[in-house]
């Protein structure tokens, strides 16, 4: 068996869509599972759609996700160039198109735009255009005369009108298509550039690609690809078409969904390892049903034969859960690098930002979640004094007011506002007074935060806020309770 070679061949048209990222990942996993090569090829034949900086986005995304290519524009493995516009300039695609013309498998077409517009027809309420092979009947002399006169032309594939074409996909099995449905697709456009479909076939063959991974929207194009392979006498690669990705309403994932690209997700506070792990599960799951996997584990477990035909649902809740698991396991330096900008955005006062970040680490699923957990460090929100009532702690607004008045002198007398010292001091106070620890801590924590739940306990909050701010908040709480209970 020949060495497995796969490729990721994106068009530089903007941010990398989740579907494209999955294609790249599956192509990478198929190659690496078999010890093969993963290639990067830039398909920029559609010059009008190209977006400036998009090639950099492709490189950056592959680098962030760990999908290292073995060959590509920056790593020539002997099959270069790996950018289609550069291959076009060498006359490569025109040479192969003319070879098909010589074989009668393709032909020059000189039809004007106006004539082509007359070929539109409506079938099953759908407007389609099937070329009528008008220029196939031109004699060799007529073709040469048109070329000599500089008449604009395209080169079309010469597909049969009768019979069927069958191709095999590893996921969807054998699929047969009526040849009457196969349009004579354009191979070389009037600007001399190859179409996406034609360049794909030529490049995949010349680069020795053994497995072609792509979205199932290309299933309908595959018969045309196969006819090209057969026309050239080339070996047909193994096709692996990935299922559609839908949103939670089972509609096709679109840019409007706000989480359709890798960069969208990173900007929303997801980590790249969680995104790539989640994307791997959009259409495949390992036999042992393990959900959280490193890239190395995915390489070991991946079997494209186990991919699903059914549409994969982009479950945002599952992605958030998975991301939270990755955040919990991040080492401290990497975590603080990502978390600190969010803490500093939401908390402007001078305090221990690193302590706040550490406090919320196990409680967030994405980094923007930090906001609602830490906003009270900036200022205590408006709250109802009913929050001081806690049945389990046996606290009420009245008992809380009495407790705060009693504990304030103790806290004023303490100089060490570290968590350990504060906890020891308050525990000793509780024991001396015969109070349960929770009876002491609940009112203090409520007074400091104005929240039902906080990322840390009373003494942890005081350590972050410092002595002056802690005492100020406790004093304000006493006034609030006195006013409400008067």
C-alpha cells in the first residue's frame, strides 16, 4: 500500500469556518494515524473572492491548533509550488486541459454571456443551466480560427449525456448519478485560471494525494472528478465526505450564528485545544466514547470508517463544558495570561488580580464568564437584605446586623489580612462566642459582595480587597441593615 497522503486546500477568503477546520483536522488525523503526510495547498484561483491577510489566518489557525503540515508553501516537499496561482502562471493547468481536448474529453467553448443566459431552464422549481454542447460541434479549423482571432474562450469537460456514473465514498457508499445531470463544467475560465474543480484533480494527482477529505456538499461534484481521473488514466483517490454541521435548530451553520469560525470562538474565550477536541466530535466519536482527548490521543483513535452520515449538531453547551474542563487543567502561567485581561477589564480598583483569577478558575467555562463572577470586586451591587437570611446558617438580617457590629472591632484590630490569618482569627472569634463558623462567615461574605454566590469565601474576598476596602464595605452594610430594619 502506498504512503497515505492527505491535503488541506483552503481558499484564502477570510476566517476559517468550523467546517473547514474539521476538514483540516480529519485530513490530518487520517494521515497521522497511518504515519503519512499532511499537505497544505492554497487554492486562490478565485481571485475576486480572495481577502487580504487570509493566508496568514490559515497559517495562524493551523499553528494554534497544532495541525502541522509536512509540505506546503513554506515547506517544499518536491511537489511545489503549493499555491494554485503560482502553478497557473507556469501554464500547468492549461497543459493538462489541452491534453483532454486532444483526447476528446474536453473542448473549447466560445459562447457569449448572452447566449449562455438563454440556456437557463426551470426544473422542479429550480433554475438550472446545463450547457447544450453547442461548441462541441465546431470543426478543428473553426476552433483554430477563433483562437487566432483572439476570441474569448473557456475549456469545458465533455461529459456523456446518457448512462450513469458511479463513485464510491467511504462514508456514504456507492452513489450513482444520471449522466444527463452532469453539466459540461468549465475547466479553464476565460481569464486563463483553472476552476476549483479542475485544479483540485490535477493537483491532487501530481501531489500523490491518496485520501480526499471534504464536506458532503461536494458529493454531487464527485462524478465529474472521477470522469476527469478516468479521462487522464489516473488512479482515483479514496473519498471521505464529512457530514453537514448544523446549529441547534438543525439549520446549516452560518456566519450569522456568531460561532462559525475558529477565530470567533477564540475571541469568545474558548481555548484552541478545546475547540479542536470539540470539532473532532462533529461527525465522529472513538470506540471507547472518550470525549476529552489530546491531539495525540485523537491520532491514535481516529478511524474514518466510524464517521457518521448524519448531520453533526454544533452543541454550544457541550463546547462550553469541554472548554471549562480544559481551563481547569491549564498551567498557572498560561491561565493567567488569558484570564488577567478579563479580570482587569471588569475590576479597575487596585487589588490582587492574580488572586481573583485563581479564585474563578474552576468556576468558568469561557473567559468572559469571569465578568459576572468578579464584578462585585469593583463595587457592591444593589441587593436586598433578604440575602442575609440563610436557613442552614441560621442567619437573618437582624442576627447579621448584630454579628457585623460585633465582628468589626475584631477585624479592625487585625493587621495580617492574608486568607489564613483572617480565617484563623474569625474561627477563634466564633469559638469564643459559641457561634458556628458559617453563622459568622455568611453575613461578612454577603456584606462584602452583595451576591448570593461568590468565587471565594469571606476571608478570601477580604484578602483580595484588603483591609481598608473590606472594613468600608462592612461599615456600609451595617448602615444598610440599620436603615432597612429601623
